[in-house]
C-alpha cells in the first residue's frame, strides 16, 4: 500500500513502539501510586511531558496531557469560555470539527460565537480577527494549519492583536506540530493543542499547552491528575510514545520538512503538467510541507479515492470526518470554491516515510484514474474533458 493520508493519521514509528512496549508489558503501575511501580510510571510520564513541552518551547508544568487533539480543543475552548465572565468566542469558518463543535456547544449555553471568514487562498486575515474581537470576548481560537488544504496561518500576527486586546489565543496546532517550528513564546499564544497520532506517535494521546496563570475550567473531573485540568489515570504507554514522537519530530523537523516538501512539489508539478483542468487548492506557498489538495474538474473526489484504493493508494477528499459523513467540506465552501471544485477535490498528504518511487507511481495512477473517470463524467461535453 502507498499511504498518502498522513493528515488523517500516521504510522507509529518503530522507535516509538519500542519506547512504549515496556509500559504495556511490565511497567503497569499507576502513576499516582506510592510504590516503586507507580513511581516508575510517574517518572516515565514526567520525562515524556518534558519532551512534549520541548517541541513547542513550553515549560513542562504548562503541558496538560490528554487523549488527543479533540480533547485538547474541547478543554481549551469550553474551559476558558466557561471560566470567563465574558461571553463571546471568536474563531474561524475553516476550523476542525473539534473546534467548531465545542463552539456550537457554547452557543447553546448562551455564549456568542463569531466565525471569521477565510480567503480563496485558505488564509485568515488577521485584520478580520481584530474587527471581530469585542469587549466581551473571552477567547480567540484560530488553527495554526488547516487539516484539509494545509494553509499555515499567521498566528504570531493574530497573537499580537489578541495580546493588545487582552484576550487569550488558542491555536489548534494538531496539523502544524512537528512540521513547522512552533514556539509558544515566540508565537505569543496562550493555549495550543497537539496530537500524538499526527506525528508518528500512537493514537489516544495529545496535549494542551496552557500558559502559566491561565486556568480553564476542567471538563473531565475526578482524581485531580494533570493539575486538576484533566482527571483520569494517565495513558502511560501512549504518553511515552507521544514523548518519543515529539523528540524525534523536534530533531528531524527541518530535514523531514525539506524532503517531504520536495516529494509533494514533484507531485504538484506532475499533476499540473499532465492533468488538464486541475488546480491546487489553498495558498501555494503558505502551506504545510506534505499537503497537496487538488480539484479535478468533472471527477467526483469519492470516486477517485475508491479508484486509487483499488490501486493500493490511500488518499482522502478532505478531513476524515467529512468523508465519513459524505458532507460537503465546510472549509472549501468557506474559501468560496464552487460546487464542482468541491466535488472534485482530492487531498494527498505526504509523510517522512514516503518515497520518490511511491510519488511517481501515484502520479501515473492519478493520470490514468482521472482520465478513466472523465470518460464517463456527465460534465465531459460541458468542459471538453
Ligand atoms: C486530527 C485533528 C484533530 C483531532 O485530533 P485527534 O487527536 O484525532 O482527536 C483536531 N484538529 C486538527 C486540525 C486535526 O487535524
């Protein structure tokens, strides 16, 4: 199989698995226990926390370990809004469902939500965030990089605006982490979500950076783990694997990004050259190194995914969630793409484990599959496909 759906999830790296194994076999103590086995588990969690913190330039005590990106986003958005006397949240129209849904929940609790637009290029204008902030804004939440079209937002500029207005900024950095440098202090963000399984770690682990002094209301209550921010016995093995994945990502980021971008660029250039009536969605430069998101006129993205799968190639139409529900992508719609461009979209996301030979084979397969689908397309005549 040629796996090119790295924005949906990534393979667990061999070193990550190796680091996890002892914690699934013999080191099974509860990190809250006083005995030796518990202390060993607590030490492993502390070491992993430090490695997660180092990836984003945070202090270890500013990292709350969670079950993943979805939980981190919920914790940040529900937690900050509910703890604040203010009652408006500002976010964007192109966020992941794990941001949009907690915002919708807040609306049902009486908060107001402003959803700022994105341009045709998939970029959010910081000036639009500035105009959306009111005196009663408790939180701004803007993703660092989009999971569908891969566009990378100017978080530092948005953070500067938020700081001036005295509003904390949360960023969903699940796609950006490990791919582009993220330093919480340099960016100026107050909260940041990251996830293990998007950076070659195991599923079921993630983190929320919470800047010193901020106190979101806990969503998951119980035994008081994670400084009371997120109760529940720690998923020790997954956390250790997440820590290893963060350390590896930090060490290889520049190298991996350059290689992954060159593979992606080869695919984008090949598609532009060999498939007429195709386009690249999202800003060409300000995007994640591994992301290519195409629109093929006259082809249904879902049909293309199935064809590619028959040839052993795993790709996606957009976010894993929207594929599952067959819903039109809210991201592409917010960007102002037409119905036919949205229908004909394909997301190919390259990871560090992919090879040039895989990209070459994918291009050949894509050329033949698009041609095959266009032969039976109802738009064949209309567009001269
Ligand atoms: C995958 C993803 C999430 C959800 O993370 P999980 O760890 O799968 O819960 C949230 N936001 C973005 C941008 C994502 O890509």
